[in-house]
C-alpha cells in the first residue's frame, strides 16, 4: 500500500500495490511549475488510486493550447496526483509518505529540454522527448 499527502496534510491519498519506476520530466513547463529541474512521478492504475481526504482542497491548472496540466493543494501549493490518461494516475513521488521504499529512477523524459545547469547522474534511461523516444 502506498500513501501520500500534500505538505500541509490537507489532502491525502492511497494506492493499492507498490511502485518502483520513477519518471523524471525535465521539460520547461514542469521546471517552471515546480521551480526545480523537473518533476519526478510514478504511475498507478486509476482503479487502484483513492483520495482519502481533502478533495475539496484540490485545484487544477492547464497550460492553454497544450495538453499539460497540474493538480495542486489550494492551501499549501503542493503538486498532487492527477490523471495521466484515461487509465492511469501520476503520483509526484515527493508526496509519498509510506510505501515508496523501492523507488528508483527508471526514465528521464525531455532531456533535450533540461536546464543547462542540470546534470543527470543516475542510470535511468534518457529520452530526448517523451517516453518512448530514443535514448540520448
């Protein structure tokens, strides 16, 4: 069982099973959204994900003219899980408080867009663009 929450604890969630693969997106939109080198997420099936508390505190924002979007806590601003597609939910791994012991970076996405100051120093597969593009 995986459990997580926002920084202030107003929003919490759980997911059945465990996760291991971490995907780090280095695109400029994710960098600006997080104020860091990107965002690290894991993916779970939608039917295995459940909000425990605070759904009324969740806000959504999408970039006009783009399919990028984010969910966040209106109280503390923490990035929260959201719909990755019709079947999956992405979970920002920094919000996991229990069950993330086996996490390992498996993929770096949009490395052609990463910040000039960022160095990737792990063995995760590097994709010039999205998941499925050839390794850098």
